[in-house]
């Protein structure tokens, strides 16, 4: 086995742009251009050089999945601790309040930064004990005497949120309205 077989020669042609870029990078690192190319190839072969991806959605998606898992683990720990301490499971309303709701933006997620609006959004507008609706922002009550006024009050509540507070119903409010059934007059 000769020298040429142990150390084969690879030759390739580079365009002017690539050649100029390699020369500039070699000057910055104070290496000959061929040593820089050899270094880049060695890094790539060892797996230390990874292709740059223009699509960062995969990494962002992985980060969000990790954050969601952490939040759900914390939620389950709270439920287990409550069961151990009080010998009974969490009530449905407490579960609804404690369940993690991941809210994020394009640049990062901060679970600790809760504004007044986010805290209000975690409270159900339905008062099950008195069988009535209450606006979580201004406290207006929506009560009913019969099935017709029940239907009217559900619609009034939706209109109240859009007209008076300038927003659509959030997920919790929508789910509360869909789960309410007429049981009789509210108190």
C-alpha cells in the first residue's frame, strides 16, 4: 500500500465566491486555506458540524413539548399531594383552575408572568351553587327564571363580553357555556 492509497487526493473546483469566502475565513483563523478546508471536513466527518436549517420550527416545537411536559408533571404532582394531604381528589372547579394552560409567543414563553387579564381568564363565569353566570371582569350577574330567559341570558353574556369588554369568549368561558343545562330558576 503506497502513500497515494493511504492519503488519497481529493480535488474539487470552487466558484469565485466560495474560494474568496474560504480565503477570508482562513485569514481570520491564520491558517492556510487547505488546512481550513481539511478542518471543516474533519469536523463534518466526526459529527460536530451540523447543517444549518432555515426552518427552526422543529426545535421550537421540541421546546414547547418539553415545557408542556414540565407543566403537566407539576400539575400531577399538585393533584397527588392534595390527595395525600386531604384524602380526597381535587374538585372539578379546582382541577379546571390548576390545569396548565400554555400561553406563549413567538420569542419565548414565560409561565411566571401572569397579568390581571390572564388571572381573570382562569376563573369560570358559571356559579354552580347558585346556578347563574357572572362576568369575571366587572361582576355583572346573569340570572334566569325559566327556559326562555335561560337562553336569553346565555346570549346576553356573550354579547356583554364583546360589547362591554371588547373581546371574544375565552376557552374556559366557552366550555362553561356549553356545559350549562337548565335546572330551574337561578338564585
